[in-house]
C-alpha cells in the first residue's frame, strides 16, 4: 500500500507572510514609480496567487517582471524572519510524520527562503521534500513530481493550500484538495473552486490531517 503524501503550500498555510510580501512589492512600487497597487483585497480575488500575478497588479507585464525579480527575492529572503510561522503548524507536521506519511512543501516562494524560516522555527527536519520557485513548472506539475518521487498515487495525496490556484492545480494533478481559510484568500473565494475539504482554522486542519493520515 502506498504511503499518504501531504503537500503543503508555504505562504498563508505555514507562514503568516501576507503583510511582509505586500510590503516588499510596495517598496518596489514606490522605488520605481509603478502604476498599480497591491492590496489584501486585490490578492483575495486572484485566481493564482504568485509573483507574476502580484506584479500584474502593480502594472508590470510578464515580460518585464524579470527587471524586479532579483530585487524582490533578496528582500523576501532578508525579511524571512518577519514571516511568523502559524501557531499549530508544527503540531500538524508532527501528526503527518508520526503517522508514517510523507510531508512535502510546494511553494511559489524560494526553497532557500522556506528552509531558512523553518530552521529558525525548529521545523526544518520535518519536511521530506521542498519544491520552490527555483524548480520550473506549474504547481500541478510539481505535485505530480512529488507523487512520483515518493512512488505514491494521486488518490493518496493531499494538496493543502490557501488560494484558488492551490486548489485548481491540486485537482489537475489528481490529488485531494484541502483549502485553509486562515491564509491569503477567504472562505467565500475558496468555495468558488470547490475544494474537497475546507478547514476554517488550524484546529480543523489538525483534525483532518489526523483522520486522513491514518486511513
């Protein structure tokens, strides 16, 4: 029997990083006089919450985002300490590991940034695999890659995210989809893409992971 695989998004699921990310993008906006505006309300409505979409809100085309990407990454890496790890996520991780399931992170953030922040929180040893923005491909491709790495099956895999994109990409990969409502996008937005499971709180996520990891 294949082991269960739990794949977590990072920003908004593991780390409370929304304010920090908005701050970084708006520093670029002010520095370069970019015409758009990045707000929590605008992010809440994005079908895919990633750097390209955020740059789009600032009026930067996909062709020009490379002009700012290196500077953005440096800011996010240097400010990684500001992204508070959500209370309780360590307990969720330990539930996964104690069950014998695999724990992976699939993020649009840089894998180095994620590893640094987890290390600071004493959680770096728990994930079995981290796939970040430094690995090419859409999130669904990376989910399939993670499944293949662990010789798993989509039916034994759970994609846990806080955005519409996490849910739609998880479904494309054939995984079960879990939406958490304490992150970057609210319940009413997440419900619009019909996730298989919805967790309103970290406690809800603990209960779900404990139940599914032992089935």
